[in-house]
C-alpha cells in the first residue's frame, strides 16, 4: 500500500473503532485504541500492552480493516456445557 | 470466588472500550494483570492469560477459588505525587485528540519530562507509554503510574 493510500484508508476509519492492519506477510496488527499509534513518514509505530514498541512500514500493509469490538462472551465459558 | 462470580464480574470488564487493564487479586495480594482482553480465556473456572507472541501458550493460570477480587486500573488510587490511571488517561486522551493539536508535556515523578510536539509522539497502551525521541535518540518506555503531571506546553513569548 502506498503511503498516500495508507493515509486515506486509515483516516476513513472512525476514531473509536478497532483497526486491523493486515500485512503482506499475513501478520495482523490489531489496534484497540488510536492513541497507541503514531503514523509519520510512511511508518506506523504502536505501543504494545507490555510497553514494547513495534512498527511496520505502510508499504508492508495489504489491507486496513475496521471492525466493531466483538463481544467477549465466546471467550468466557464458566463450564464445558455452558452452564454456570 | 466461584466460577460463576468470576465470569459475571470479568465479562463486563473485558468488554469495556477503551479497555482498562484489570488487576486480579488473591488472598495475599495481586496475582496477575489482564492487559489484553483477547488473550484472556475463562473455562470451567480457570482463568488463563495467553502469551503475547506465542499463539496459545499460557503465561498465567489461575483458578476462580484463588481470586479474591478484580480491580480495574481506573479504580486504583494514585501513587503518592502521581496521577491516578483515570486522571492520566482523561488528560492524555483529551490532549492527544485535541483539534488543533497543541504540544503537551508529560512529567514523571522522577523528574523526567517528555514533550509531545506532534500527535502520537507519545503513544499509550493501558499501563505503559512510549515517547519517541528525535531521530537517533531512540524511544523511552515509562509507566503511566509514574506520571505526576500532564499539561499543554505554554508558548514562550519572545523578548
């Protein structure tokens, strides 16, 4: 993705939505909150949950996806049969 | 805490947006912190936190009966001389999103100060923040809990 296309795709996503950067390598970067990000000079830097800093280049991005935050209910199962 | 109590207390905390880390306390103090809702599983009363980079590898496993309480970080009190999690994030979010953007400074209790001259020069994820220095200087990671002040940088008038 060119930096220009990257900027336009990114700017089109509502500020409170979850952003998924799908890289050409197949790796996905999920950003829950835009304040984790810094985008400048075609480079996207982000802060991970443990404070580690990572980055990728705009040209390594295949797609930018917008998604609502999915509910957690599928991940929380009190018991095997779904009963508490 | 029973499995049902843990489930019912945890579910709304993991669904918060923006997500706020959750401290899991046992009888003798904190056991672990949940920093990413999507790397957290609860199955048959067993809470599992998964490794950030290594697929499904668990890094912490806790039974419901070991858990005394769940504490979102925005309910924790501030460290002496510092801002609370809630105070910091409210200030930071407002300044990060301000239009037009105005440079702001983040000061730590140890005296260090970081100026965000452009949007995103300081990035925040939950309990941690990263300051991007000038080219060649590198970056600095610091804990939100160590922040004593966040304020707009006042321009200095020329003499």
